[in-house]
C-alpha cells in the first residue's frame, strides 16, 4: 500500500471516529442568511462547561441585561422569563424557581462569564456541543447562535496556515530564511523547510472552502484538506501548536490516494 493510501485511510478512520469535524452545513447555511453575525467568539471551556460573556449572550439572545456590581448579580430578561445568577454561587433563579448548577458564574479580566447550557435551557433553547470543533450551538432559532470555545478560532487557524504556506513557497530568494520563517513556523519545521528547500507540493490547498479540523488539546489544532485531481485526491495534514502567546505551524504532510472502483 502506498504512503498516500495509508495517509488517506488513517484520515478515513479519524473522520469515521468523529475526530475531524466540520461545522454542520445546516448551521452554516442558516447563519449565512443573516447579515448580522450571531456568533460569540470569546467563549471558554472550563470544568467541562462552555461559558459565554454576560453582555455577549444577552445581546445575541435579545435579552435585557442588568448587572449589580454591589451584589455581583446578573439579571437577564427575555419575553416573560427572568434569570438571576450570582458570581460565586451555583444557584440560579428562573422566575420563582431555584436551579442548582454544577458550576458557578465567573469573572475574568473584568468580564462576567455565565454557563451557556443553563442560560440557554432556562430560556427554552436546546444547546448542542460539538466537542471536536469546540463550538456550542443554541439550535432552536434561526440563525443559530454559536459560542466558540476554541483555543484558536478555526478561521484564524486556516488563515495562519495559508499565510505560512505562502511564505514557505516564496523563500527561495530570501537570504535570511530563518528570520523570514520564524513568525510562522516552529524551529523544527523551519529546519526542515531550509533543508528541503521549501514545501514539496504544487497543489493549492488554500482554495479548499471547507477544511476538516479538530483540537487535540488547548495548544494544538489539526487541519486536513484534500483536492480532487481527476484520478484521486491530493491530501494535506497540518498541525498548529501554541508557543507562548503565538500559534505556529509545526508540520505539514502531503499525500495522495487514488480513486478505484
């Protein structure tokens, strides 16, 4: 079996296992019908729960938000439902009913974060969590509201990868190659690029509209793209890693698999 076929089969297994995911098309299509962006991009994942900033979730839900700095309580009102939560308390008041949560609202860098599932369900919405793409959706509305709890936003990861590839493809006439590549690649990857004279693919994976991706950890992102060439698929597997406050491309592997009847 060729290396390309082995690479493809390994990814088939990962996709089948749900490791590589794309945002469901029905969610993307629904969101694209609205000019207003309904997503929240600064959610966070902690203690197995997705948290969203108070003001952001209130705005996206069209709920009235009141914050008491003295009591550290947040009140959200939408239609005939009123929710009251207190920072540091697991008790949430919904109307005259007390709900005991398994996590507490938090304050981080001056911003109040609320547990998304409890808030969404209190307002009557179904909250669905896509673990590998690290996006939670409130799906009982059009357009859906997506709360991104990603280590690096997916589109930012794609843009970083494309920018890095562009640099590696145009390094031949650069004298200070290491300095030129350092903002985009890890040292190990830079050594490989210098040794091999750049990337060894002539396929433009940058034009792929819907890459597959997932986050193995809070400091890594894997991206998989493929392009049909008439007889099979050229493939690209990339790994992004977080070093300090910056994300860098750690590896790019190319493969090929042939379509057979």
